[in-house]
C-alpha cells in the first residue's frame, strides 16, 4: 500500500501517520510545510520521503512520480478560522484540493479529504451531511466557506461518488501545540491549568447561553484516525460524511473534567470574545452521524471523559510521569 499524506506533520496528519505505522505501513509520501514545532510531531515516525508542499505540487503538475499510489489522504489546509486573506485561503483550501483531486482521477488513486463542521456556519439544528444540503449551507467565516466551496465542487461534478469527504467536528488530542491559538480548547486549557492554575473560556453574548455553556461536538483524534482507516478498508463507500460523536458537550464540562483529572482546584475565568469572531462564532455543534453509521462504521466514539483521560495520559507520559 502506497500512500500520500498531505498535512502529515500537522495535528491530525501526524496522528494518522503514527496510526499507519502501528499497522506496519511505512510506504508513505509525507507532504507539509514543516517548522520546528511541527518537526516534533513526526520525530521517530516512519515514512518513505518528505516533500515540502510547493515541491510536491510541482511534481504533481509535471507528472514526475515514477510510481503510482493507492491512496491520497488530503489533510493539508489553512485551518486558521480567523484568516481573512481571500486569495491565500482559496489557493490553499480550494485550488490546491482541486489539483490533487484531478491528480487522483487521472491516476486511479483513492482520494480522501478533510472537510469541516465549520461549513455549517451558525446553523444549530440540522447538521445534515446529505449531499443535497451542501449548497444550502451558509458558512460564517472564510475558512468554512473555502471548505464548503470545495464540497460543492465535488458534489456538482458528481465526484462524491468517487471520493470521500470527512466533515471533522471539534477534533482534540496530542500534537496540537504548533497550532497556537487555533488549538482546541482542550489543548489550550491543559496548558493554562498547568501554567496558571486556571482556564479561560469565552463569555456568551446570547441570552440563551450562559457563559461557558456554548457546546461543541468534541471528537478525539484517534477516533478520527479510525474513521479514515475505515474508508481505506472499504473503498466501495463514497460520499461526504460528518465525523463527530453525535453528542455536544459544553466548554464548562470540558473545564470541570480537566481540573478533576489533573487534581487541581477549579478556577474558570470568562473572558471577552474577540470582536472579529463574535458574529461568526458557533454556539452549538453536534454531528448527525446517521449517514456514517449507515455506511457501516459501527465503532463507538470515545466519550469526552474517555478521550480526555487518554489525552492526559499521553501528555503525562511525554512529561515522564505516570499515566492517570
């Protein structure tokens, strides 16, 4: 099995690289733009060769690969939800994705790509991943728009019968550190508690939600890896699918569990939300995973409690301490 893995040094990508290695798979072309922080994510992991993104895309365009591939797992993207450079984000999240999609079509390569729950915008009721619903979505930020535009392109060309698109909800876990402020609240909260003894959560600006009672569908990164692997094992399953637990949990619950598992006294500080995200902020997300289940994915997703315990065990191990 030969695999191209874009975003392979990033958060989900590096976790999936580890996942593949544990299955004995090392014939992997790794694509990313690596800095010092990302380099830590792939230390000790096995792959055939690494290409900088710009070098890789040139090889794709010039058809300079001497061997064919079985899968292209496209996890590389600009994931900054506060990015406002239209040209930059469309080049990275739409044009780049189209180039890879055509490359796969021309070479008979299975294409699995990352979409996002941000495509749903401020919708709080119908998180339907039905292909017929995609054109009706109204993303609330440029990142979500770029992901939705690609989904629309896939569906309008009927490529959803050939590709797999995965709408990731709020993924959390290890190897997030390089993302800075774009990390999950769990990764940031862990650091805040360890360093300051407190966790910072956004205030609510809607009367129906108390401070910290905004809710997300938090899905553990290794569950995400399991879903990707499911579609690699079941190549006859195609389409665009939500990937989440199907159960929304509040930020307050996240904070309370982190303090509990770390054995720290609870101290939550509610801070002002930045003005540039107030209008686009999602107060509630919850994946409808009926379509994923109907495709045959039966494994239970980790609960927030289970995922946090595993995350904290990994972090404790990395710090040389016993697991919780």
